[in-house]
C-alpha cells in the first residue's frame, strides 16, 4: 500500500525549518537580536541553532537563490516594519522549487 503524503506535510519537515532559519538570519541582518528574530519566525534559539547545523545545505541553497533571497528580504522588511505577517505560504512554495521538491499546486496554480 502506498503512503499518502500531502505537499504541506512534506514541507513541514523539509522546507519550513530551513526557511525559518533563513528568515531569522535575514531579520538579524536588519539588526534584530537572535531572540527577537527567532520569536518572529516562531522558533526557539535552541531550535534555530540545531536547524542551522541540520539544514546547513538547504539554508545556503535558499539564500543563494536570487528569487528566494528577494522574498526573504521582502518578508523580513514586512516583519521589521510591522506591515503584516508576510507571505510565508508563498515563500514556502517557492522554497520547495528551490530545494528541488515538487511544486505545491494549491499555491502555484
């Protein structure tokens, strides 16, 4: 029997952790403390440090992709300027493509 896995479920384990770390890094570049940036991204400092090592390759890939880096920049500016919570779902969908995972069809129609 084949296991049924939703794209969002796969993203929860493979995309969201490195994406949150990349966002924390971008927020810290804007002058926020690690504590504040981690809080905004919804992770603890311990989780940030753990995932920094575990997803080092994925974080580097996300940051080096021009389109993904631009999305991280825009999202971090929205948080820093308190405009809104940012388009995390769209960013996650783009990160799936950057990390060579199947596109999320619910976002990229």
